[in-house]
């Protein structure tokens, strides 16, 4: 698309600003959202490049942080006051360079532009200013490469980019905070530098809360720090423990699991530390404990709050001294185990009641990770349901392709006391009982079928229920055809005129169905990569 000039309508700026707002409202990772925003700017406004630098709180230099275009170097930094970007950051005022080759202070550090490019491109840089109750901070700069255009047009783009910078200032400040947190953790030795681990393919994290959980898991994985996973039953603590282990230097060593609530207290110590032959009735042979089995690897203790006080004391010794004793033996055995613990119980209350050792609590609480319940992250419900749908249709050889809109409404309205585990069981049951290509409300368990949320509930009249069902059929067909109304009419065996009339009657946005398909394809691609 050509660069917008005064001859072009102002509507182009407004349309792009609307797209910027829509992009910022999406539930996707910050980096992904801002990178896509840069792509929108370049595509819609005709910029050759668009990129952001953010002030690194550790070095107080500007760092090239976001660009959808390949940079010439892996890490590019700018000093405040030096070059065009440095001057914009220091003064907090935008700068226009009509032609790059004419400005001796244009550093050309990030993209290695050729002499031909420098002679054919101009440059606009505006500050990103975060305004809050406690003050105003310049946290970075937004820059674009533009073809040579008149100065009046350059000033128009400068004003436009200042508005965009104002829109994104809060998100950029969040990104800067995350950089500061990571630098602090590096200094404390809790994490090590290096590339981010690939998220687990079966761990769906569409919500902001779960993306933060995954970020914390990535941060702590490279270290040997003890991790305490906290959250309700069924939220995915064991899956997260598997991810932390797989992204750690111990990934090629064993990950050993034990649910401390699954065994009686008299057997827990034998399971954890092993026993000698004849140590107690039934001990017919010597047995290695899980601490020995997990040597050089990771031991995951689920529901650690269920351990007896005696077992807690021995776990504490194993952590502190890196040695254990089998039940019935006085010989010590040296072990090197990375511990990941999990609980759904409020350990602080157990401390007050004298049911959990304070010294052990502080030992395992080095890096706590709180996993929110499913009702607190409803953005994850539909992606999770589609993920489980793909899994179970493949497992059971079914031809179920999607979930109907009313069924999706039921899923998202339900409070999910069993969290992700309950949702998984719900989708599995629906796939088993479904004999068509679409999961509908009547395929879901009775617990979800309430008059308040069901499309055929008793609070609807006969005409309203029929209209609701008609909408469901039409929406399902449009989803299947990616918004092609002509093909939907063929599938429903009605005329195009009727489909067009019904779409207008019910106010259905046909365009979103093509976007729905591409978004789902993207999720599938991410899971297979």
C-alpha cells in the first residue's frame, strides 16, 4: 500500500487507529500483539519499516525490542542523547528526518540499510510516554521508515504516530516491567539467561493470567530452585510440573511423581525414602525410595500438605543436607534432586494449626506459582474445549468438527468447580454421545443444562426457541463455509435470498467466520509445531 498523503482521506488514519485498538484488546501475549500492531502500521500506512525501542531498566540504554522486520544484529542498543532515537528519548519530543542520507546523526544501527535505501527513505521517531498518577516517564520510542514525501505529509504521520504511541504506552510499560523482573531474577540467580523454552503443546494458555503462569515457569525452569505450584484441583499443576522439568537442564533425567494424598501416612516414608529388608512387617526385600530413583532428576510431590510431620522433617533434611536414610537403616545416601511441590490447600492455615512445619514451608516456597481456577480465566474455556475436541475425535475415530454457538455459551457460563479436568471429561462425554458433526447443547452433561442458560429453556416462548435454533443452524453453517453465504444456502437447502434475509434479521456478522477459521487453523498449527 502506498504511503498516505494529504491527497488521501483522513479516514485512513481513523481506520488504522481502530485496528490498533482492536489488536490491543485481544487476549494474546504482549509481544505478539505489539508486533502485529507494527505490521498493521506498515501495511495500512505504507511504512517501509516500523519498530520500537524500550528503555532497559538495568542498563538505562534503549534496546531494540519489537520489530516484525528482521534486524541486522541480534541485539541493538541506543544511548540516550546519541543518534536520532537517543535524542527523541532524552528530549521527549518527536523528530522528522526528511531523508536519512542527509542527517549525519542517523546511526543506521538496527537494519543495515543500504546507501540506496538511505537516499530514498525518510524517518519519523516519536517518544512513548507513560503517564500515571505518580508521574510521567519516557519509556521508549516508536519509529518508522517512510518513502520520500513532502514535509507537510511527514508532520501528519508524526501526529498520527504520537496518537499510536499514546495508545500503546501502557502495554509497553508492562513489557518494561517484565524486563525489570527478569533482570532482577537473573541477578538473584533464580534464573539463567538463554532462549525461551517452547510451551507445552497440550498446555493451552489464551488468557493473560495463564500466559503469566507460563512465563514464570520458563523463568524458573533453568534453575535448580524449588517450585511450589498452588491452585485448585484440576487446574493443571502436574502438567506445569512436567513443563518445568522438560525445560530444565535435568530434562534427560527422570521426573518422578508422587501424590502424597494417595497413600496412608505409614507408607509415605517408605515410598519416599525406601526401606531395608525386614524393617517392618511385609518388608520382604530392600526397596529404593523415590528420592533415590529421582537422583539427578526431578521429584514432583503433589498435595504436599498431606504429609505427616515426621515425613515433613525427613523431606526437609533431604532438601537441606541432600541425603536420606531408608526406613530401618542407619546408612545415609547422598541424593541430588530438584523438588517441585504442589498443593490446593492453604498452607498458611496449616502452619497456624501446627499441621505443617514452618521451616519446610519456607524451603519449598522459594518460587511460588499460583494457577488460577478456570472460572477466573474464562478466555481459556473455548480454546481448551477445541483442544480436547481435536484430541477425542482423533482418539475415538469420530467426525465431530466443531461446537455449536449455544453449546459454547453453556460452556463459558458454567462455573467449572472441577476446573480443566471437569471440562476435559465434559468434552470427552460429548464426543462419545455425539452422532453428528456438531456438538450441541443436548450433548453436554445435565449439570450444564439449566433453564437460565439453555437455548430451549422454559423462559423462552415457542417462537423464541425456534428462532434461537434457526440462528444456531445458520451460524453453524456459516462457520463451516467460512462465511460463504451461497455455500451455506446450498448446505441448508434454501435460497441465497433466505439466508441473506436471516443474516440481516439476526444481525449476524458474516466476516468474523472467516477470521474464526483462520484463528483455529493457527491454533492447530501452533500445536503441531
